């Protein structure tokens, strides 16, 4: 009788353990299912959100930042009082190219933001880095043109290039097209750095 009681107790304990394990497994499965459903709902909301609203926000917002840079710069692209390095483009080229550039980097940020494969946390980090870079971008005309500080502006522009490279690296991992567009923008920034540095070497050193 004692053996029977012991065996029945063991089987009862085993049954309880199995029930508890099954309950935990079911809870985990339910949690996973609910998480997947919530993620699916988020994806649907994200994809059904009007894409052109985001396009207007990112492209239009970037153009506004470009306008702020122009206002801070005052009489921009006025190099008449300086010797310029070889390869300097005509004055009329700069405002046209910069307008195209601002549209392009707005498109680049839009593509990164709308890519559903990019995690929400990564999108936010990329956007923060983008705005940090744009701060460097819009402040350079103030230092170079209005305040007439070409050496300081050259150092500032170098920091602008570095911040642009960081954004480009992040964008490439988020969306290839976005990274390529920012790469083209980097080429223009490096050209601007060459002109700024050449001006300093030819006129101030």
C-alpha cells in the first residue's frame, strides 16, 4: 500500500509539473501570437499612412532648412574679393546645385523613413543624426559669408563632411538607394571643402 501511495503521489506530482509546463508554453505561445499581431497591425498602419504626407514633410522640411541657410549666409557665393582655386564653378551654378541637393537629401531621408524593413528605433536614430548634420550644414554659410570667417568655416565644413559620412553609413544599412543619394551629396560637400580650403591657402596663409 505504501508503494502504491508513493507511486500515486509521484504520478500526481508529475502530472502537475506537466500541466504547469504546458501552461507556461501556452502562455509563451499566446504572447508571441499577440506580439506578432501587434507588429502586423503596426506594419499595416505604417504602410497605409499616406506616403505623400511623409514626402512633403521630409522634402519640404529639408528645403526650408536650405532656405534658413540662405538667410543666414546673406550675400552668398560672393567670391569677388578672393582668389579661388582651380576648378571653381561659375557663381550661378551654386544656388542651382544646392537647391537640387536639398531636394535629393530630402528624398534620401524619405526613402529611409518609409522602408518597412528598418526598425522603428533605427529610423529615429537615423533621423536624429540627420538633423544634427543639417545643423552643421545650415550654419556654414553664416560663418563663411556673413561673418567672413573662412578658416573657422573650413573647420566647420570638415565637421559637416564627417557628420554626412556618418549619416551615409547609417542610410546605406537602412536603404541602399537612400545611401547612394547621400553619397552623391558627400561628393558635393567635399568639393565645397576643397574650395573653402583652397580659398584659405591662396588668400590667408
